[in-house]
């Protein structure tokens, strides 16, 4: 005797829109995989991903309510609290960042960075702060190079390619793109 199972009627899920602003890079692979595989939709989240031009856009837009969530380094949240006096909720996950100091092809050493232009997202953000410390350890003070705000990593790579800046911190995949474009990673 065969048994017929009753058909389940699928009830459509009401989608809750969720705007997420983030920097481009491999750190977003879990988000993109979840979105592509329908994980968010299955849980009623209509995620809209917005790539930021830089930390200022991310912080100011989050404070205004333009975005529901921001995915970036914790320095942005700290700046929102300490500088903009905004309340934030911080949820931390960590990766090693895969950050590299990328330089124009003619630069061979840290000492060659004297008088050169360092492209940053903003002067008070994570990649810049990491680089300031790294450069200090190599004998360079902030007065030894010019700091130029450029914006998110993709814009710093573009500025390096165009010769508008001489060096910048880039994460994956942008530091790989930089090598392909003939730029160098300054190693210890």
C-alpha cells in the first residue's frame, strides 16, 4: 500500500530590507556566499550591499540611518563614538587583513619613501594607523612623507596606478591586482 504525503503549501516570507555598507575585498566572501546561496532570503532578509567610497561615507551614512549595518574595521566604530558622539553596537570578527604596503616600481626601500605621498582612506583609519606604526619602526616619522586621503582600497590602487600617490596599504585582492599592474610590495 502506497502512502500519499500531503502537499505542503509554501507561505511566502515577508522580506525585511537590510542595507549593508562595506569595503570591497575578500573579507566579504562569507556575506557574498550567503547572499548568492539564498541564505539571507530564506531567513526573510532582503540584503542590499553597498560598496563604500571610504570611511567617511560609511560612518556618516550609518549615523544618518542611510544604512542598517556597516562591515569595516573597528576603528570606524571607535571614531563614531569618540569623534561624532554616535552610539554604535560593535560585533567583532577578526582576520589578519592580508594587508601589504604597495609602492611604485621605482621604490626599493623604506628609506625611499621619504618625501613621497602616502595614499590613505582617511588619515585616522585602520590601514593608515597600521602603516604609521610600521613606518615609524622603519625609521620614518609622519613628517617624512605626505599623507593624502584617497578613499577605499580600490581608489588607492587606482591612484597608485596613475602615479597620483607613491605608496598605500592594500588588502586582498587589491594587492594582487597591484602586482599584476607592475607595482611592488615592499617587504621586510
